């Protein structure tokens, strides 16, 4: 192993957890390069505390026995310190490891060694990557065919290769440039009077670089542009393109999915085609519920692509989340286009709201006035600058989480550099701007993918009309439609806005407001009334005081507790403390009075701002960036006035007026929400659209779509509806169990938590242990995790608690449990025996006192069940839907707290594929799970044999598949493994028709 850098030490550690206060170093490795000579140090370290089982699952070939025999940290510490001496230390993701090194190796003593982070190097040198984990980077910048295995020495070797490649790629890119990066960085740090970045001196090109180029990739190929060279004449199918799904040659070569023809998918695609080509009057509206597993994405992308290609329709696809947006853009759309060999004919892209993009102009303005206080501040600025300088990148949500970990304050910088809706005008922008480029591309795109939040406000009508819409996960519009039409005012944001408009009498570089910058920019150019500054200072101070008065008044009057307070000020009583209640304190009246004062002060501020704007326009000072900023903030003040005025109205009308108070009384949020959104939704979307298709796996509630259509105003129009029946045997392959004799959750004791922990432990011990536990409360999730982790460690069962860990369930070689919150109710697709038990902590009932739902009941004169059940049904169906993702899946769906409302339970039974909901106790689960799972496993095995058309007892030991000879047993085992089923045939007794099976 050769290193470009000399006289350095490459270091890595493996730890038993992420927190240095509760975890330990269990392996350490270092490679020292001195005068091109390599020295190695590598040892396991015996821990004093228990090592979680998940560590052994992620660290290749790490065994507890080896750790037990290893030396302690005290036995190796001095040897290691002597090995590294005072040479510079290079480590990947140094920030996460430094706290361990400080505590266990250096004992919090001041280090002589210079510390360098190769992750930070990659972030600055190549800011465009989607991930900065070492495994990802190695695959992007080298042709080395090695994987990170979370073992210290292996990862040190990879880090050397990574640093070599990053430096070589830098020097290659700068061959024709006079302004070298190291020189520019030096100037930045010198001019900012900040300690120089440790990597700068290593960025200077060396003469012997050629010998290191062999394994370096100099171009990053993000997309494989090679399409499927099929012989299908697509024009023959332009009026029957659903039949393309019958042509295996189009789909079987795809790397991203294994294809089989699904009649239900064909039915789904045909329905969408029929809606698009319907002779009905516009708007043409289709609503289709399609079950899990039919391939909805491909099913609706074929109509989108073919309608664009042959009929010139510009299609907009709206998804529920930005994650689904990116899945369509990065995987699904390119896969279908390549399969059809239309990747060069159809343009597509995703579009987000303006403030999701970074602005080059704001960056330049920021650079003029900022005073960097630390190395980290300057580096995070340089990262953003290098990322967006060419206009090729600029989507804020594509900034990787690694970057935000390394630069923990970067979100504050991003807030200052993102495009502002009232300032940024891409048609006038002269910068090389990613957002401006997206606007240009939007006009030409055949398919644009957006999310529901952007759909609600669609600010790009000039570039693209919403003529043809496909709305995926349409059920979410029922709840999100309230958000679409909500106006709100947040005290933190209002306070910050007022700070930005405050003109200081004396300007301090540490506290320069936007108004200060304005006064500086017009000094000597503009004559303003001398009283304006004093008026702004006075009214802003008074407005901020009223904000504090509201928070202080609530702090004195409301109940103290663990949770935030929330109520509708015209329809509900405030949650007063006992003393305040007895004294008949009118906190809502007090707040209304203070809000009235805030409106008065904001209107005075608005008058002053309008005066300033008028003077600027008269004197021709209305074309600067700072003027546009003041104009935008003036509009923000106006919006806040309108929201507060609407909030303080004493009306029982079609609006719900809610105040949310933080339980520590640090901030409040007021919301004005329409109670009946049907008319608004109808006028906003249906009045302009030509064709819209709503699709979801959960549009039906009580076996019909009436609630969905009524909520969105679709019931006033002719709609084409279809429900595609499920393709899976839910009744035969699942059991829905409701726990009896299970305690109700109570925040004051842990009885519910303890029972949950014990149940999950018993399920894992008596099954394959692949469990997803869904919680409607993050607080409950955390409590269960803290107690469960130690219980599962005893049984060598891994435990995780976030969505990113869900993929661990796919690995059948280990037992693991994932605890997750509402984000995992959708988007989790684990097939086979990767997921055999889904647990839901409780039915997601809305509180009787929920301000919005209580107001809906009151205004519409409906029952609690009418308002609560639709959202409960959708969420329960989503949770249950995680369990069965293919015909080979099976398992338990367990609801810990189902309540005692038999009407709800009976309706839910119908919505959950008419499966029985059986009330059972813990003993039933423990006694039945092993037997049920074994029975389902064997049934699944028989299904696989039937599907692969293999006579297992045939005397022929050799079979022919794809012109290759295969042993019959090997072939069957391979097919079973493909379906992620843990079953392995060891031998077949043909004579007696018996199998020797291992449940691996």
C-alpha cells in the first residue's frame, strides 16, 4: 500500500456504540508512513461493558471470544501513543471518533498531533457527492473492488486509497488552471485572520503523482445512458400501451427490478389510460385504489411516458414526500425509460419550492458583510460556494447528512443563502444559478415530479400549467389539504423578522440587521425622514414586548406539564392551571388584547417601511439587492398582520383558530385553518386541470371512496372509479391480533413499556426475530428502546430505532428488531421473511380535544367517529400494509392497544381486507407464533415449487435452466433464497418422498 502523503499516520477505530460516555473502543488500527516506509498497528481491545449484538452484525468476522481474549485499553494505550508519536493523524469522519480518542487514548490531554479528517477533505474538494461515507466515495473515485467491513485495519487501507484518489483528481482538474485551489484557500484564511485549514499544505501538486493514477476514476458516471435495444415497435401500442407490460423482452433486462407480468398491474395501467383518453367533459377525474405489490410506479409511469411521447401531454406527477420524488427521479423513471429505449426522447425532472434552492446572488451579498469567526464557519461557506458556483448543483435537500454532521451550524448558513420567494426572479438573474436552470428546463420537460406541498401552491404556472396530473398516495391529501390553506404566524420567525428590520443606533459587526445594511447602502444617496429610524426602533421594541407578554402570561396561567398546549380560542377553553381556573383567568382574552397591540405596532412598522420604499423608488434606488430584501420583508409584515387579524376574530365560522404554546413557553404558533376545504380544493385544482388521476392503496374507507371525494370536493364532479382487489391471501397468510390484558399507556408509570418490551423479546425468541414495531409517539419509542436493548442483547438480537436501519431486516442471517415512528407507516418494502411481524403500539385515534378535529365536529355537527375514523383507517391500513409485500410473505400484525370501541373495530376489520381481528393475551402469541410461522413457511415453500414448476421428487438430479446444467436441489435452494425465505433443502429421499430441510 503506497501513500501520496508522507510522515503521517492513518487511523481508524471501531466502537461499541456512538456515545463515548456509554460506549468503548473495541478495535484500533493505524498505518504510519515515514519516508515511504509503512508501519502497522492493529489490535482488538477488551471492553468492560456489554457490546450490543448489532455491532457483531456490522463488523465482519468480529467475535465475542476474540474480544474476551484481547488486551484492555490500558494495556495498549502507551504502545499506541508511542507508535503515532507526534505525526499528523488522518481519520475518516474524525468528528465522531475524536471524543473516543480523547477519552480512551489521550485521556483528554492536549494533543501535539495535528488532526485531519479525510471526510472533510472530500467535502471541500468534491462538494457534489450525495454521500461522504468511505464506502460510497471509494466506489465513486476509484476502481478498487473492496467494501467497507467496519474493521479498523481494512478501513484504514481504504482511507489511504481515498486520500490518494482525491488529491490525484484535484491535480488532474487543475492542470490547465492558474488559480490553484490551495492558493485560493490560503488567501481566504489569511484575509479572514483564521487559523489555516490543516489540509491546505497537502493540496500542492507533487511530481511523482503518475504512479498513483492507476486505480483512480477521473469521471463519475452517475447515469448509465445505455437503453434496452429491443425490437418492439412502440407505435403499434400507442393506443393500447398497457399491453407493453405483456412483452417480457422490454422488462427482463432491467437491473432495478425482477419482472413478472401482473394482470392487476395491466388493469391499473389501462384504467389510467382510459381516464386520459376519456370523452368526458373536463375535468376528467379518475380515482383508483390499487393494492400493494402490483407495481404502481411502473403502472402509472407507462401512461405518463406514452401520453407525453405520442400525444404531447406535459405530465405532472405529485408524490407525498420529497423522498418519493427522488426515488422516481433517480430510479423508477430512468429504469422505465431505458426499458422502452426512450431515455433520449423524454425529458424529466423534479421541481420543488423556491426556498429549497441555494442562491448565488445571496451568497455574494453574504460574503460582502460576513465576518467569519472560526475555521468551521469559513469551511462551511467554502463548501456551499464550491457546490453552487457553476450552477450545476443547488438543491438544499441533496446536501448529504454527513455534511450537516461535519458542519453542525450549516443550517443557519443555508437559511441565509437559500432563494427567497419575494426576492429571487430567475428571469432577471445573471448568475450561474441552479434554480434558474431548473426553471428553464421546466418549460421543456415532458414529465415533472413534484410533492403534494408544492402542488398546493404551484408557483410555476407561467412555465407549466397543471393540465395533466397523476397524484400518487392521494389519500394523504385528505389531511394535507388542511395544511394547504392554513395561514400561520410563528413567534420565533416574527421575532427574527423584527430583528432584521431593527435599525441600530450604533452598528456592531456582531449584530448587523438587514435594515442596518440598507441604511449603510443608501448613505449619502437618499434623504430619509430622521424620525423614521426612531419610529421603527420604538414599534419593533413594543411588538417584541407584546410577544413576550403573551408567553409570560401563558407561563403564569396554563397547566405545567410534559406536552405543548394547544386549543381553539373561540371554541375551547384554555388548559388553565387550578389556581387560574378558580380565579377565572381569561388567558384567551389577554392574548387577544396583546395580539391586537401587535397588529397596531406592525401596521406602524409597515407605514414606515412603505415610506422608505416610496423614497427609494422616487430617487431610483429601487434596483439593489438590499432594497428587494426590504420589500420582501415588508410583504412578510403584511402577511403576519392579515394572519393575526384573522386569528383574533370572534367568529364561529368556517375557520378554526388554534394557538400552540411550547411547554417551556419559549414560543407560540397561531394557525387559521379552514374547516371545510372541499370548495377551496375544488377551485384551486379542479377549475384548471384537464385530467387528474388520484391513486393510492388506501382511498376506500368503509369500502367506498365517498369520504375521500367529499373531503376534496370531487363529489360535485363526475368521477371514474376503480378498486383493484388485492392479489394476496391476507386471510390465509396473516393474523391480526389485538392484545388483551395489556395495560394502557400512562406517562407516569412504565407498565405499558415493560409489557411491550417483554412481548417483543418473547416474539423474537420464539420466531425468526424480524420485527418492525411502529409507534405513534416518539416518547414511547425511546422508552421501549432503552429497556429493550439490554433484553435483546442477551439473545444476540440486534435492535435499531430509525428508518435508515430498516434494510437490516432484509438480512436473514441475523435476528433484528427495528423500532420506528410515523415515517415508517409508508415506504417500507421488506419482502419474504425479512419482516414477519409488525407491531402497532395503539390505534392512532385523535384526541377528543384536538383543536382542529373538535372544531370540525362542532362546525359540521358530525360525530367523533365521522371525523376520527377516516384517518385512523388510513394509518392502520398503512401499518398493516408493511407486512405483506409479495405473495411469499406472511406474519403477525399485532395491535397493543386497540381500545374497546367495537364499532370502530368492526369497521376496521372490513378495511383490513375483511380479516378477523382476534383478541388474545401474551400467552397465545408465545404459544402460537412458532407453529404458525412454520406452517406458513412450508406453505410458502410449496408455492415456490409450484411457481418454478419443479417436481421435487423427480429422479432427474440434473435440470437445465437458461441452457445451463444445474443440480435440482441447488436450483430449488437458489429460487427459495431469491424470495428471501430462510429454508434450505439438504437432501431429498425420492423413494419415500421425504425432505431433509434446514430452517437456516
